C-alpha cells in the first residue's frame, strides 16, 4: 500500500507540476507528498525529480519511470472501473492457433463460448499441426500440447493430457488382451507414419521407454488410426482428448493402463509482453477453467 501511495505521489507531482497540486488532488498536505517522494527515491536508489521552490523537473530516470507508472495507474483505474460496472468488457480482435484435431474438437467450442460471453471480440482460429511463429504471424495465443522448449515465449499451463492404448471390444475378443508391453509384438498395432514408438513404462511405475510397434496398417493421420481402431483393425495409441467419448461409450477399451506414461501438459503460449490485452487474458482464463478440470476429460467432452 505504501508503495502504491508513493507511485501516485510521483505521478501526480510530475504531471501536475508541484507538490501542492498533487497534495490537493490526494487531499493530503504537501509535506506528506514530499515524504512519499523521498521514500520512493530512497527505495529505488535514484533521483526522480529535481525540486526547487519554483518548479519540479524530471530527471532522465524519472521520465522513463513516469511512463511505466502512468501505465500501471491507468491499468489499475481501468480494472477498478470495469469491476465497479459489474463485468469485464473485452473488445478487439483475437487470433488463436491450435493443433488441427485437438483444436477442432476442443478449442473451437471454447471460442464459440468465449464470443457469446464477449460479443465485442472477434476471433480468428487457425487450426494447423505446424508450430506457428507467433510474432511474425500476429498470433495472440497458441494452444500446444507437450513440453515447452521455446524460451522466447511465455506460457500458461491449462491442464494435462495422457495417452492410452485402445482397441475395439471385437478386436480384443478375437485377439486377446495384451497384459504387458512385450505382448504388443503379437498384435496388429496401428502406427502413425514415422512415429518413434509408443511411450510406455517398462514396468508399472517404471521408466518410460519408446517401444517400437508394427502392424499391417500405417497412416500419417491420427484421425484415420482412430477410425481403424473403432473398426476393429488393431490397437492404437491415442490421446484421451480424441478417444474419451469412445471409452465412455464402450466403443473402445483401454489396455496396458498400468504402463501408461505420465500425462503431458496442455499450454497456452503467447509472446512475452509486459501487458497482455484483456481479451487474451480472459480467453486463457476460460481455457484454464475448462481444460484444468479433470472431469472434463473423464467425461470425454
């Protein structure tokens, strides 16, 4: 609280041109404003204002600091005004990127819900499996699954996602249920083209290893593998976001659950800006509320 009072004293003194004017605005004495300025400069270890009996003038450091402080004071005033009106009103254009399959099934409905709640915001949703360049492509927020490696971007964790080995009940009746990853060699495994392998533990609670699998069906599109699994053509290693509905409905069954790898994170990534726009912050908050709820994935959504 003292720090905020010091900043207000500095901004008001610098913009009003005198301690008296700042004191009048804050309904305190000029001596109190002076003490707050002294305390601020002592805390920062730098001179911000040159004070004489006639006028105030900003130092070089004071001018730079004033610009930042004015943004802080304005943001605070806007936040208080929005809350006092009973709602946060976001506006402007929001550009979002997400992986194609995941985005189609889970991000697109969130965009529709967000636009209903914030009718002054327009949204462009780009669905692509390539890693987009947020800065050069003007993307405000991208949803990504897996570990974040690009340190030039800021990120916020939205939730977690696991992968499971699944098959149709008919396939398991005809070919049996694998009890350990070693038994996968006896099964027709639906492999993603150029996939390094299926990440499974070597023992329940053990180390995660990339296990090579083989079968008569291979495709570079995960949605096709999903359809083949539903058709009883083999085992598939798919994400819960894709097969949750089928597991709940009994169209697919999961196997080797004790050997599943730990879940990976779902993240919102965005350029490292000092001040995120309200529309971006509210959209990320909505995604976090939805994707961070384990029940959302358990129900398959």
